[in-house]
C-alpha cells in the first residue's frame, strides 16, 4: 500500500495503521470462531474475552488502582455532561472551572440537575490561560469539582491535575479527559471520576470510557436512566444493555498497540508521553520562532494534543489549506469558533507526520514572503 496521508483531525481521528490492518484481517473470522466481531453476542465467550482483555489492558496501561471501576458506556462526552451530575450531584452544588468550550458546555448541562457554580474562568482572555487552582473559589458544599483536563478546541491542557485536598476541599475531582486520555499518565490519587469519548485517542466513536472510584457508586438521582447509572453499569460489567461491541474490540486493539510501543527504555503510556512531548515541542518551537504563524496559548498550559495556530495574514488561510492537502496533510482547518488552523496530534500521529507539517509550513512561509 502507498503511504496514507497524515490526518490531523480533532476527532474522530487517525487510528494506528497496524490496528486498522489487524481489524481488516479479522473482519470475517475472528480467531477461527467463524464469526466477525460485529456478529457476536455480547454474552458469548468470544466477546466476553475481548471485553475482559480490553479492560485489563487499559487498567494496566493507565495504572488504574483496584478501587476504581472501568466502564465502557455510550453517549460520548456530551452525554456524560448529564450522566455525571445525575450520578454524583445529589441535586446539590457542583463546581466548574471553565477553561474553554467543553467545560463551558459541561457547566451549562449540569444546571438541569444541580446548582452549578463557575468557580474560575479564563473566558476574559479568550481561554488562553489556566486559572491557578489557588485562585479557585471552591464551594464549601460541592458534591464534585469538574475540569476539562484538555480543551480540544482552545488547545489548553492541565499539565498537573489540581490537588483539591491541599486546597482544603474534600470533594472528588471529575475530569473530562476525552482528548488526551492515554497520552500521558493520570495521577489517580487526585481524581474521583474521569470520562472520555474514545474517538480521539482510544478507538472509533461510540464508546465512552468512564473510570470511577468505587465509593462514588450508588449515589444516583432517582430520575437517572438505569442504563446510565454507574452502579448498574459497574455491577453488570458494562453489559447491562448491549455495549458498543465493535468499538470496544477496536479500542482493545489500540490498547494492545499501546502496550507494544517503545521509546528508549520506556514502554506503553510512558513511551507515548515521551513521543507526544517531542512532537508538540517540534511544532510549538517552529511556530514560536516564526513571524508568519502564531499560537496564543500561555506556555505553561499549551496542549500536547491539539495545537491551534493562526497565519498572521488570515487572507492566506484557504491557500494554506489547499497546499497542505496537496502534500497529504489533511484536516488542518481550525474549529469554527476559534478560526485559523488546528493540528491535532494524538497518539496515532507519528513524529514523521509532524515533521512533514513543519516542513510544509516552512516552505509555505518562504513562498509567501
Ligand atoms: N469533551 C471534549 C474535551 C471533547 O473534545 C469532546 C468532543 N470533541 C467532547 C467532550 C464531546 O464529545 P462527544 O461528541 O463524543 O459527545
């Protein structure tokens, strides 16, 4: 096969090519069972083994402690914006740190079920900074504190999760890690619940990952739909209703691919993180030294996964995008709410893809000078 183009889509996003090839090879007959994975009963031994392996591999990769449950759900990040307050708010007060579009949406949705306080916001500077945790106006009685640990549209990432205990707050921290899950380790000692759609770093759209501390199960409001009650989902090993079987299988292949990754002495997520740091540095360093391109996010919170950038002369945007497509660099147009360009460089994007992008950006700048 000739080389595929590099896909910089924010999600659904590029998958590791090895995974796509394996799925293609197993499409008609999984491991001699005579069945394709899409055709299997979720209660049969074949699929049960696929799901159990995926969960075990994810637990190992992300070093998820034994007192956390791993759930494979449906509805994506936006459904979790309702499912989390339905399960954890007790109809009381919940705190939100608004650092971009996704946390903004989460706060708005939670208002249907709870009193949602915005305790800090970077709206005034166009979401280019992160409000320091020491400045957050934490509510005394919050049932949880919500952050989006990587804002996919604004390109803002928490490089360290807040330590709520050190701020005198006992409420659990909820993180929306949709767009950087599995790109770096998670400090579970600071987290009560993490959720994320699969379609950026884990697999195809349709699977939502929820990792929840056991003591937070069993608090759902009576109006919570049964299929979205974390305790029900956990008690039934994510098989209360028919789970997104093919998506779980594909995510499982991605987890096995992640476990095979090596970078020097590092393996798995640590290897991915080293590679992600190198990829992001290459692109940010190039943008920062250029008088032609600009990234507006403060250096201490620049995302490793989603890098928005602007041409200083925006009248050249269309020419830039057309030239990029010709060089096999796809989906670089920025989100409509921010404009400009955005390069999403998730785990499946190799360093060579970022090198190709930088090389194109350099040539384009010269050509237009
Ligand atoms: N949260 C974040 C951080 C996201 O990037 C997205 C999707 N881009 C969502 C939530 C919404 O996810 P979904 O479309 O799967 O509901």
